[in-house]
């Protein structure tokens, strides 16, 4: 398959099979955070009033929020399936208690998978009637498109500062949070914009922040009220209801915009921070520097020393290709292509963060490690003496 590439939208590196003896290894793997934590599935309403949102908490736990079900089915469980299809739910995994006879009207349920089971083989969930072999409502787990977006809190009064990060569609985390705790009727408030008028008409979330001792470099996890999401909200404030004033606020921006702002002052895709510009003239465009976590203002690399490595591992002939990536970013995708002649390129790997889908060709295996923020691809060695070229391509996702 011929793979056209535009230099303004991609960064590529080709590595010859014959040259990999000189490549270095990569960092040892560390204990990882589960890659699908925070992925959500919105349950469709097919029958019995089913609706709600299922969120993966870790590799073998999920939570169903704002769950509605009239309780009238016979032998009904939450079932996991490889896809959101009847055939896969028929062959799927039963989880949690039998839901028969218990009506649910907006509550939450936390469910552990059976011992030894994880979400690695399952992408969908259903409220499934085993007696009839039908779904009362189902959905596919997907990464929240704004997961990882951040809002640095400004300091207006009472020593407020910190960074707010969106975890999923209805949860945020506040890190390095400071606040003296002395305001009256103070809450986190969401607003359509970072303006007083928006917060006055905004949404109060979490508990009141009044307490006798101050918040000093603390981390807080806050869930939105049942049924609410971040849709329509772009900003957050530590808001004093008593006087209608903000003690500190910020606007949520994507990881890529936040990265641009931290390195080039502006978050806009223009000027020194534009994706195709090579600001430090080290052979790596800004988009690649962002995607592979290198410094766009420090010329520490060159076209001949790219942020990837290739090597022959162990005694079994194989080729390994490793590169850094950003598991939290939903606005770029990573492609790896192979060619025997530098003329015809075939896509062998795709990591699409918007859908959360990773695809691989043939016998290629991959390990996406969010802890070390690296991807390692392993492919059996080609025939002796046959040159093999691989390319890493990075492109923005609208």
C-alpha cells in the first residue's frame, strides 16, 4: 500500500536493518498505570429504561454512574464483549450481581471483574438478559476526548494556585493545590468561559472548601454531579459564592496547546510554536518534539540521532523499534511504516488516540507503556541480507 506523507504534517525517520547494531536500548519498564483507565461507555436505551455511563477505573474494575433500570428483566447482568454486538455479548463475560428485581434510579455501582480477568480483551459493556439473549442497553468504551486537558489556576486571592486536569467526562483532579481555606461558601465552579458572568451562572462541583487548616500542595479528585459532564464548560474557578468573586481560575487547554504555551508563550499553532517549524534547528519539527517528548528549544538531537531506537534483542532473531509517546494526548496519532526499497511504504502500526484503537500488521507485536511513556514494536527478523526501512510518522488529529 502506497502511503503518501506531507512534510508539513508528519515527521518521519528511516532506519536501515543493517545499521541497527549501533542502536541503543531503552529505559527498563516500570510499573504502569492502566492505559484504559478513564475510558467510558455511554449505555444506549434499548428497553427497561436502561441508561448510564460506565467508566473503567483500573484493569479489572469499572463503575456505572447515573444508572437507570426498572429491574423487571429475568437473569440480567452487566456483560462485557469484545465489541458492541450480540454475537460478542453471547460469548462475553458476566460481571457483577444479578440485577433482577432491583430498580435503579440514578445511582452508582462499582464492579470488579472475575479473578484473572482484565479489560484487555473487552471493549464494550451491556445490560444483558441471559434468559432471552438480548441487550437492554449497551455501549463501547472510548477514551474521553478531553482527558488530559489542563487549567492552571491563577492566583487572585487567598493564596490559590494549582493545576486542574480533566480525568474523564465527569471527573477532574487538582494537583499542587494551595488555598488558605478562609473564604466563606467557597466551591470549585465550572464556567463556559473564564469570566465572572460565566461563573456566576456556572456549576458548583465538589464539597465546600471551608476548613480550619489551609490546603498546602494537596491533590483532590472531584466528581461532577450525577448526569453532568464537562460539555459546555471551558473554565474552572475557586469561587466564593458569598461575594460572587473568584479567588483563582483558569481555562482548560489541550496537552498540545499547554505544551506550546509553556515553551513558546502562545498556545496557538503559529509563529515559533507552529507544528512544522524546527525552532532549534535540530532536524525535528515542533510536532515531533511534542509527540516524542523532546525539548523544542534545545538542539540536543539531529536527523541522524532521532528519538527512536532499533536493536536485535536476545538470541531469537527479531527487530525491536522503540519510540517515546504521549498516552494522555488525544490530538495526535502515531504511525509506523515499513519498506524494502524506500519507494513503497506499508503501514504496520497505528495508534489512534481519538478512538483508543491500536492496530498492527501481521506478526508485529506492540507494547504501549504509559508509565515509561514509550512504545516498543517487535517483528521477526526479515531474510538475511534484505534491507528493511521503518518510518515513524506523527500527525495531528483535528
